[in-house]
């Protein structure tokens, strides 16, 4: 009874504005109670800093913003102001505060925020300042951002999507040399045998390569084709028939919260894909929050944090080994509270523990469905093009766990197995929505089957 009386008395004192009683509540973990009481004393210069600190520690940035805007701007440090303005969408103000800090990371952040609001000249000026103090290991990343802004300003010519695809398929084209095969050759059995060999080399698959070569052989006889140019047209039609229905447009963010769920084995390029897509969404004016739900791989959280900084997105994370579903729930709650429009969820990809992985992914999916019944907008499986057809076995495990709406095929620029797109499409019957054709932040592009086939066989 005595303890009950003391507690009541302490709360009564706190509600009267007694600083020591309020601090005692905070020490006992009654932080929300303390916040509720302190909000009645915003005019009190002695209690206001305590409320501000609680807001910051609890991630209530919008409320902290109101305090520094309407009561006392000196409550926040420059770094804290930069963070608060960023979280509430005052991006130009945020950039100005980051620029005051002067270190290369803050200058980079300022430049990316200015780019996000299309202040390209100011962004370029700030990033050039960063270039003077950036460590050597980060210089290339910074120069990449500067070059992108220079493209936006028209100082350098932008590389077209076809030019990027051509560059990305360079290794496959060098390995198979379709262009040489069809350069003025006589249509005979030797040509068909070489064609089959090159298709296999491109990782189209031995059975499919045999079927394609045999189909062209019969069609060439039926049509009395004599020149390799005519045969090349038939080859392109044949390859396109395998890719029919495999091109798919990535679903754009909609009104409310759009959730993009990413699957894929470790090393497939999943986290990098998230970062590049986040960059695109942020550039298009969306508020993006990344979710670090791959809590089992030691570097996964740190890697996603780097991409959040590069893209200008927010990040929600917990400690390594945390329950992924709980991280997803907290991320969605934060997105709702803080007005984020896009949530992008990174997940684990430990195929050596298949059953736990399937169970974990289903749990994550169920959390999303309970929070937002119509989501996710996209469930994307990220596959590594350098392992070619071997990625099909990986894909089947993930398809068992959740419904996949699209495939992202990464590292095409580092692979001589670009032809694997055909068996992937044939076996999985899931639209290929994006392909990665380089390391640059803009080198993730929509998959166009016709353009792909023409470039592969040119």
C-alpha cells in the first residue's frame, strides 16, 4: 500500500511540473507517461529540453521538429536538425544543416538530398566540396554521384538503355559471337551445328539449344532459306517465342504504403538491387524506408545502411540475430507513423537451411498481410546471371515459400551466360522485370525481351 501511495504521489508531483519527479519516472522506464506530462510544459525552458531529448530517443522526429520550429531552435545540434528535417520531409533545410557539418559523409548526404528535390546546381556544388575531403576508398562512389548530376544538367550525354544493355551483354556476345556466325555464311549443316554449340555456350541449355537448332533447320528447308541473314531473323523469332510473356513492368508505388519484398540467396545482388531501386524511387519523389530483415548475415545490415545513405532513403534496423518478422512489423509501423510511401524489405537467403528459410519468409509475408492486406506490391526474386541455369533450383525454393511476382536478373555484365534468360523464363514462368547491366546506381533497367534478343544475337 505504501509503494502504491509513493507512486501516486510521484506522478502527482510530475503532473505539477516537478522536474525531479519527471526524471524519476523516466528512470523507471515510464517514458511515455513522462512525455505525456511534459507536453503540457512546452513553455517551460527547464522542462522543454527533457521533452526534446525523449522525442529524439523515441524516434518521434515530427514532434521534435515542432519543438525546434515553434519554441527553441537551440534545442537541437546541427546534426540533429539535419536528421529531423530529413525525417519530416524538409529536405532543403536538411541539406543546409548537413552541409554545415563539413565532413565528406555529411556533404554527400546534403548533395543527395538536393538532387532529390532537383536542386542539381546546388547538389553539384556541395558534392564538389565533398570531393576535396573524401577518403580515397570512397572517391569512385562520390564521382559516380557527381557524374549522374552532370548528366541531369546536360554537361555529359546520358547513356541510353540500349547502350547500357549492349555494354552489359558484352561478355556473352564475345563468348558466342552470333554476329560472326551469321556474317555471310552459307546455310548448311555446319552452320546449324555451330549455332547449337553457341547456344549451349550462352547457357541456353543443351536440350533447348537442340530444339531451337532443329526447328530452324526444318524451317530453313521449308522456306528454302539460302542466306544467313534470313536465318538470323528466324532465330530471333524463335528466341522471342521462348520469352513470350516473360517481360513484365515493375509495379509503381501507389497511394498509401507500397511494400516491395525481396528474396534471393546471399551474394545474388539482392541488397544492391534494393539500393538501386530505392535510388530510383527517391529520385521520383517518394519517401522510401528500407527494412533490414536479413538479420542473420553479419554484413547485411551494414551493407543496407550504406545503400540507404547513397540513395537518400530511411532505414529501420535492429541488432544482428533479431527476429526478422518483428523488424518488418516495426518498419511498417514506422512507415505509417512517419509518412513513408515505399517500404523495401531485405530478407535472408540461407539455402543450406531450407525449411527454416521457407518458414521465416512465410512469417514475414503474413506480418505484411496482417498490417496491409493488399500488400506486397511486388515480391521480387533476385537471381545472379553469372551462375546461369543453376539459379533455377534456387528459385524453386523461394517459390515454395511465397508467391513471386517478378524476377530481377543481376550481374549480366559479369556473365557470359546471358542466354540463361531463356531457360529461366521457360522453367519458372515468372516475368523478368529488371536486369542489372553494370555496377552504377542507374544500371538497373527494365527487361525488354525484343531488345534483349536483338542485342544478344547482333
